[in-house]
């Protein structure tokens, strides 16, 4: 009774929490619909720039109220289920630090030509895809160029300190540490830039062990601006804060000017016949510049965060500038602060004009900055300047006693302290109501005001918002159809028990989506595929339980006892099967990235949620019927519904060599096709290069485009249709290893020019109005990133197979079980690859990329499920007879579990078929791999894995 109450409590709490977190997603969807309506023209076309501007305008405004609490759109967006770039459009970037300039600066710009040549060679090797760390490549190159030279002579004062390097490893470690510190600093600077840029829901993270930074920018529609923003050099500057009496009269004049304009505009709309008093009542008393100010206008300026853009517009107008002191600029504080009444406000600083608009100091004079604690115990930042900076700072502080100096990064003020005395030694402390984390961040920014080393984009994906919307609709349609078919099958085949399983399935779906929103996870297109796949897999546990119950009922066992036995005898199979799939998902999450990690996360969440829903929730419902009804009217099949695959008279073990021959023949045929067509069609994830999805206003012939474009490019070009005869995917490795800042524009311009020449069409963004072509999606992967993806893919598959082998061997207390299971998994992987090669021979070419590896690992994790069910039945027979298993025992186990094996695979295949046919071209290769893998996985569980036990032989099992 107690356990039932716990399950009921957990179910109710999880459901309510899921609904609560999903409510923010519904509000977010409503706001975005409003934004689309605001940005829609008369023809029904959405201007995505206007849509983004509308969302930014309400970013700080309340849009949702729940139980008396108001949430701004920013807070709603933070709590809502986030969509990946492939579902909403945007830009995905991976940046890599170029350490050449950093090492040069560490060596005090040593002019030794062999030192410089070694740096260039090391960088060149990295760009070619060499995975060896830059520091080791540099040391190797220098030793080759100067065998008798000492590297310690190149770095006499490493990072401003004197070190005695005892070995080359010391230098390698020191350079690696300097690169790691530079990446950490770059993260802070890039985050500040993107905040200033106005990008929302950005995701910035360091990729461990790679020296790279990964950035996701949803909704971005200006990639060129983002590239310049990310790869430019930050500016840290010190400015004089203007005294209020120098601008207060001017701001009063501005207020009067704006107020008069507003009154004139209102007067023109007033009805005739009003008295002067009535007109005065309707007139505003102050302009927004004064009315919105949270402090004493015009001496202390602070405004609500949502009013910042409005104030910027006012102060930027020419009529207002004409009234203000010449050359005066305005800078906002870095963050909002809380007023006494609980509202938020952002301080606005007036920056005093200077000669030539030059700052007092720039960030290059700071040699050290650290987070410290002030005398009152509050966090502060200590800074130390170089000799030149100390001299200038002494002069500045002497002339600014009693005045404020603003310390600004990217024109956002981090601190504006009052100078109390002259500072002669270049050492100062900055106070600003910091938390410890904020003080640490500011210290990092101050120490590395500009980027410590250049960054270049080594991987980039740009998804158009319209294409993302199409992918979103296709994914939802595939999920809806797949879910509907599975629900229908369960009701048709399992009667009332199927309805109970469906109720648990719908709760499971609610839990998965709610947990994703709660975890701040991102839903991607592969993630939708993961949800659909989880829906199919979640039925497996109920199928195992219901088939066990039907077996007990067939033996004339009372229904209450049959249900109890059905659950008890199914636990081990369910747990074993889901643990192996979870293990594959865990490896995929650890080694994958981007959308693939999103898929792995959903897969793992779905497994845990499915086990809870399929076992505990369904049993809770059954218990309710048992306790409240003397004769519970529960049915597990219809009288007219035949029991599938019962009493099958076929000797699987006797015919196992035929199965082996068939599998070997299929794999051999795939190998021939692999050789004939020179391998698989690898995507840019694995080989590097660029891929473009181009929409044309008319149908195109891929072969014609490939032949003509190959003439224009030095490297090979691949062209294939992408879901429609007027949509083409064009892939090339041309300029893939050159600096992206120079090559991106060059490559795109060359492609556009070539397409214009070949098709006689012009580039147009709206093909519904003007005929032409439009580049909807761009993907770029550098050679070194591609090498890393290949290595991660190989490592993931090897780890998954080894992990499953160890688990099966330990769980079944016999290594031959593990060997048979792993042999079947290798068979499944080879047949999937063979299937891709054979499909290519028939003109159906699917790309092998990182998402394909996700499918392979899913196949490995899932196909073991059916094998575990059969092995579990063999283990059950061994436990009951306490003897060595025989071929007859194995054959009986296969036949007794045949219905479960086929039905569990059928429900999952239903979901995958819907994904293949309705999920869109972006998931075609993924779903095709799943289809092949699950078909051959079911076949291998029955015809390969279990029969192999007979060939491997056995020893008497150890029983408790």
C-alpha cells in the first residue's frame, strides 16, 4: 500500500510540474505567433527581421502571470522548452583559438626565424586536421629546425615571470596552460559582445580538450555581422564621467523639446469643443526621457531595462544631439540593479567629451587583475598596470580627484568609481556591488580586455528561419502520426489493457517534454526523432508484460495472479534491455555534440521515464481495478483476435547456417558496392568542407548541376536532390582549409556566380515573387574538426560494444552470452553499412554524418533488447532445470519469445517508418539507418545471437 501511494504521489507531482514548466512554452509560442502577425505583410509573408525586432522590444516586458507572479518575456524564454537552430533558424558556430600570436607574445616577439617558421608549420598542420596539440607540434618543428637550440632561450620571461624550464615538457605544459587561460578569457569577452549585440537565448560553452568555443545563436539573420562581432578585437577603455551640471540644463531643454512635440501630436487628435482646462488635463507633464527616469532627473539617470532601446533612440536623434554638449556620449551600466521598491533599473552614464574622442586609458596597460575582498568584506577587483599605464594613471587620478571614471568594455560600464586620491603606483581597487562571481568575471575581462589571441571559425551552420519552420512541422507531423498508429495498435491488439498502456504512454510523453523544459535542454530535429523513437520503445515494456500475462492466463491462472506473475517475470528483461540502450545513449551524449547530444539526452530521459510509466503507472492502474472491483473486467485481447506467432513449428537452430550464409552474402554484396562506388558518401562532418541547401524556382537536374559546377571548382562537387526536385544540396571541399574570414564570402560569391551562369537565374530571397534561387542553409566544417568527429565516432561505437559485452557477460554470469550478443551487434552494424552501400548502387544515396553515428549507436543499444529477452528466457529455463542448456532449449526459448520479439520491434518500426516518410529530408539518412538497423536487429536476435550460443558451447551455469 505504501509503495502505491509513493507511485501515485510521484506521478501527480511529476505531471503537475511538467504542466507548469510547459506553460511557459505555450506562452512563448503565443508571443511568437503575435510577433509573426506583427511582421506579416498583406501577402502573408513574414519579415523575420521585424519579427525579431518585435520580440526584442517586449524582451523586458511582462507577458505571463501565474499565481500572482509576473514574468517578462525574457524570463518566459528562459523557462520555456528551447528549440534548436534546425527548428527555428539561426547560426551555430565553433571557434578555435589561433595560438601563433599568443606564443609570439609569450616569447616577447622573439625574431628568431626558426622560431617563427616552427610556429607557422605547427599552425599549418593543425589546419590540415592534425589532432596533436599545437604546443607539441611547435616543439617538434623547432627541434627539427634547430636541433642544438634551447627552447628555454626563446622564453626567458614566460608570462612576465622568469622560469627555468628543465625540459621540453615544461614548455609544452606552460603553452597549453596559456592557451587554456586565453580560451577562458575569450569566453567572457564573447559573452559580453553577444549581450551587446542583443542576441537572445545564446548558448556559449568551451569544448573540453579541443581548444574550441561553441556558440549557438537562435534567430540570427545577419551571419556576416555575427562573424565580425565574434572575431573582432574587444576594446577596454577608461572614460571620464561628465559632471551633472555640464549636461543637466541641456537635458531639461531636451525634455521640453520632446514634451512640446508630444503635445503638438496629441493636440492634433483632440476632439473639437474642449476647454483649455480639459486640454491641459489630457496633455503629458513630462517626456519619456524624464517620466521614465527612476532617480532625480536630470542629475542621476537610471531607467527600466525595457526602456533602454527607447532612450537610446531619443538620445540618438539629431534634434536631441543638437541640444547636448558637443561630443558627449552615453553608456549603459553592464547590469540592472534593484531599487528600494523592488523594481529594476539600469544606470545611464554621460561620458565627457575628450580631445579626439580618445579614452583616458585603454586595456592594454593592465598587467594583472584579480578578485579580492575590500575592507568591509565585499568583493572587489584589484588591478595592476604596467609602467606606462601607472605613469598615466597617476596623472589621471591626480586631475580627477572627486570625479568618476567609467571602466567600459564594449561601451558597457562595468564600474564607475569616484577617485579619492592620486594613485602613484598603478595599483587600484574597483568596487561595484559585485558578487564574488561578478568580481571574478570583471577581473578576467580587465586582464584580457582585448582578445588574447585571434579566433577563427572552424565550423559553422546557418539555418534559414523558413526552413527551420518546415523541419519543425515535418517533425511534429511524423510524431503525431507515429503516436496515433501506436495507440491504435495497442487498443486493437491488447483491448482494455492496451488503453491502460496508452494512458501510461501519454503520461510518459508529458513527463519527457516537461523534464526537457525543466532541465533547460534544447529540442532539436534529432531530438524530435528521439521522442518518436522513445514512444515506440516505451511500448516494449508493456508488450513484454502483457505477453507474459497472456501466457499465464492461457494456463488458467486467475487474472490477479496472472498480472502479478506477468510483472514479476518481466522485470529482469525490461531492466536489462533498457540499461543497455541507456548505456549507448550515455556514450553518445559524452562524445557527441550539438543536435546529437540533444538526441542522446532525450533518449536517456525517455528510457527512465518509460520504465517508470510502463511498469509502475500501469501496475498502479491495474491495482486500482483489482482493489475496487470484485471481478475486474480487464481484458488483454479480444476473443476474435488470434494470438500471433504461437505454436510456431520451425527449428531455428537447425537452420542457423542458412541464416549465417544469408547475412554473409548481404554483407559481401555491400562490400562489393562499397568497392564499386568508392565507399560511402561521407558528409562534411567527417571530411570537412561546405554544404549548401539551395532552393530554385524550377526543377533542376542534379547530374547537370554537378557536371557544370565541377568545372568551376578545383575540388570535387557533390549535388543531390534534397526532398524535392527544386531543392538541391551542394557539397564541396573548395577553400575548406583556408581562413574562414576570407574564404566564406569568396566561396559564397563563387557559388552564386556559378549558379547564375549555369541556371541563368538570379539570387532572390523570395522565390514566390521573383524566379531565381535562394541559399537557405550553409554548413562549414574545418578539416581538423572533421578529424575529431571521425575519432569520436569510432570511439563511441567501440565503447558501446565493449560496455554492452561487459554488462551482458556479468549480468548473465557467462562471457559467452556477451560474446554472442556482441557478435550480433557487429553483424547489425555491418548490415546497416552494407544496406547504405547497396542503396547507393540503386541510385539512392544517403549521407553518412554525425547523425548517422547517432543512429548506429541507437541501433546497437536497441537491437540488444530483443536479444536480452531471448537470453532471459534461456536463463529462466536454466534456473528451473539447473542443467546445461541444449540446442532444444535455445530453440524453445526463441519460439516462446517470438511474439514478444516481433511485436516490440513492430511498434518501434511503426514510429521509425513515420519518421522516414514524414520526418523530412534532414532526417532521411538517420531514419533509414534506424529502419535497417531495427529490421536486421530483430532478425539477428532470433537468427544470429541465440543460435551462436549453440556454436560457442557452454558450461554448467552457476546458480544460487
